[in-house]
């Protein structure tokens, strides 16, 4: 699944929860010292269909 940091917008393609945790424990490059990456899911456009 693809993720991106809400602060620096770097994208990752992560497969496991351990990989997600490793990235989220890493300091973000564009924030104050001590602030870690905050990952959000990157949804491809047109792939989410609302149920009718």
C-alpha cells in the first residue's frame, strides 16, 4: 500500500506493519527536530466507489 508523510509529502510503498512503524519512528526532514513522519494512505483516484 502507498503512504505519504503529511509534512514532507515523501511517498513510500510499504507492505508490512513493521515497515510502517520504522518509517513513523524516523524524524521528518522538514519539521522541527524530534518530529517524526506522520503517514497517511495515498488512495489512487477513481478507485474508491461509494456504495449506493
